[in-house]
């Protein structure tokens, strides 16, 4: 039976490839019984072969150069790797410790299932507030990232008020995390720093799905178009290997799916390729309440916004046979598993 050892990151438990696994066999007399080294594959597995008798081994691990992991020394080996006479062995897994100074980055993260990215606080509420509230009710861990704090803006007395409104809106939606990056409002441009800033958030919170802005918003802030470019790029940057130093040593993370949301009607309709509708019949009121949390942005004189948001949701719902809906766009055609379950009603 082949014997293999799995090497994982001490913080994220992700398999680590390219680790040199050294085994120093301790002989029956307690002396050095020989050395052998092996390399882990992309699944973090080091296959050490089958021809081992009963033995104890000290383990040392040499992580890939310039990774965020610390090399294990022989004399500080945590535990022995033991192979029993019948071919069984333990432990199955060893953890790569982090280099000093990087622990604080990786111990306070709480992985999220979904992250929605907007240019300004209120972008995601207006476009997909119902979807986010629904995802939370379905038991998923949801985060919101605003690339800017949206300041300055005509109606607001200052950034603190705007931030407080954003946090209040997040609370209404029930999302687990809301982060405001300090990229500049009105002067938001797709660029290397902005991409890295957002990719760091992805690497830290490790979402499976990212929701980003789709298309132009004519006559509204040009930041939205830039936010779309930044988000698309950051999804890609998040998974690039051999570049950890650019991201404070945060490990690579592959996002499984990028989905776009249009802001307003101008950039996309239900006829846009890849579009689909989320049923938000049960969360439309929550969505409207979350938008109302932005009191400085939507004072009584701006009731029109709520009528538009509500009409749009009901029109999409009417088109698709539900009470209310929100439009999302998949870069690739969405796949349906069971046609009957998906499209028939009980
Ligand atoms: Zn906006």
C-alpha cells in the first residue's frame, strides 16, 4: 500500500504544493537511520512509496521559496511520522506554520460564501439588496465591499454619517461583513493598486462567488464602470500564484464564479445574454428598508427612487411569474441541473 503524507496550511487548511518533505528515520538504537526527501503535488500530497518497514521518522518541511510559510527544522519537529509494520501510518497530515509576522493576517478571517462589490455604499442595496437578504436567509455567509465611502456627496454631512448608514443597511440585510475600502470616490480608476486592494479582500475572505457591477451607467457616476473593471481584475488576481508578496503574503484563492449585476435599466435587461432572475418576493421589503437606511441620500424628496426600485422588481417578477425579482448576469450561460425542479411549480 503506497504511503502518502498530506501537507496543509496551518491557518486555512488548504493543501500546499511544492513543499519538500524530508524524512529522517530514527533507527532502533535511536540513531539516524537515513534520509529521504519528497515533493508535494498540487493536492499537497507527498507519495513516499510503499517499501517501508516499521519505523519512526522525524519530519522537516521546506516550503516553496518566498511563500508565507516557515521552514520546519529537524530539531523542532512537532511530532514523529510513524509507519507501523502492517503498512498503516500516522499522522496523515502535517501543517505548515506561518512565517512570523504573518499570523495576524490569517487568524482573524472568517471565510464568506459570497462577496458583493459596489463602487459606493448603496450600489449593492439598490441593485441586489433582495438577493443578498435572501442568500443570508438561505444560510449563506455574505459580505459587501464598497470600493469607496461615497464621499463627498451633496446630501451628507460627512463620511462618518455615510459609513454609519452603510453599516445600518448591512444590518438590515443581515450580511456578516461590510467593508469600505479607502479608494477615492469620484476619482475611482481601474489600476494596479485598486485591483490589489480588492484582491486582498478576496484572498482574505475566500468567497466562492463574487457579485460585481455590470456595464455602463450613463448620466450616473463613472465610478461604476471603473468598479466593474476593478472587480473583474481582482477576481483574476486573487488566484495568481507566485505573487503572494503583492498581497501581504495572503494565499491564493480561486473564486468559482463571477456574476454581474446591472445598476438601473440602462446597462442590461432580461434580454441580455446570460441574464437570469432571482425571486425576491420575500425580501423586497427588506431591500427597500436597506435603501431607506441611507437617509442622507434618499430624503423624502427622493421617493421616486423607491418607486423605481419597486417597479423594476415587480416588472421582472411579472415577466418571470414571481412577485418580485432582481436581474443578474452570468458571463457564461447558466446551467440548470433538473429542468422540472427548476421550472415547474408543485
Ligand atoms: Zn454608485
